[in-house]
């Protein structure tokens, strides 16, 4: 089991301090996880592609910085700072980071 950044108690994290971009690919950090939700910070290097896939749980994406394109159920969504996306469970999606891209992915029941 991977270590989480936060514990399930009153606590906080500074996103800017947690963002680290790899030279290529994806770096992810589980910030908090319990039986109902998982909060993961994703940092993608510019040019990184995530091929189409689905998730068994509902998800949200909250973009912290950078730019990319999320293809969700065939529709392209521009990802930029402040974008918030809702993805129902089993919705096909793919992602391309046009530049370094950081977002918080929340998976929930």
C-alpha cells in the first residue's frame, strides 16, 4: 500500500509545494484515501498522453496549472487552471498534456 501525504484527521496541504513534474510521463501522489474517496495529485510532463480508459468510480478533475485536452465520451474539453470536470463511472476518457499539467483527481463512490 502506498503512503498518503495526509492522514484522516484535520490537516491541510499546499498544492504548490506538492507539484513536481517528471521529465517525461506521469508523477502521481495519493493525498488522502479512505473507503469512500481517493484524492490524487497528478503531474504530467508536457506531451504526455493517457490513452482512452474508464474508471469504475465517479471522478472529478480540478486543474491546478498547465494546459491539456481531455477527451470525455468523445467530446474535447480544454483543461486549464480552474477547470473542473465531472466524469461518471465507466465514462471513456483520454488525456493529452499540451504543457506541464497538474490536477487533483477525486474518485468517489
